[in-house]
């Protein structure tokens, strides 16, 4: 599994989540909503320090990651984080 983040999505994290150099952004599984991969589960995002990173991607000194306990959610797919200009928020795609 890989994490791919568009430049516009990076800018959104910097602007909306006050992300700075050496911060960590965690993508995690939350109960509720739905995703193309699982009913009743969706992807959440939070700025927090890692405990047990399974996958990580560092861009401009910011580390985006998924914990080991959440890796099942992706079912072998890469996480593509894009930016939806109309909604002014990240958009997630899952690709094998």
C-alpha cells in the first residue's frame, strides 16, 4: 500500500489543519458512513503523533501515515488523496 497526495491536497492540510514542518497526519478507520471499500466504515483524518505506523509518506517535512491497526481497511489498495475544489475538502480514492 502507498499513500499518494496531490499538491492541492497538501495545501489544504497546511491551511485547514495548521500543518507545519515535522507534523504527522494520520488517516484512520472510523465506524460510520461508507466508502467504496466497506459499508459502515469511512476514512478519518487527524493531526497526531504515530504509535505504530504501517505506511508513511513524507512530503515537505510532513508525514502522512496509516497505523498498523487500520491497514485492513485498504484491502491492498493505494490511498490517493486529492482535493475537491467544489467542496473545498480532501477527496479519497482507492486504487489497486
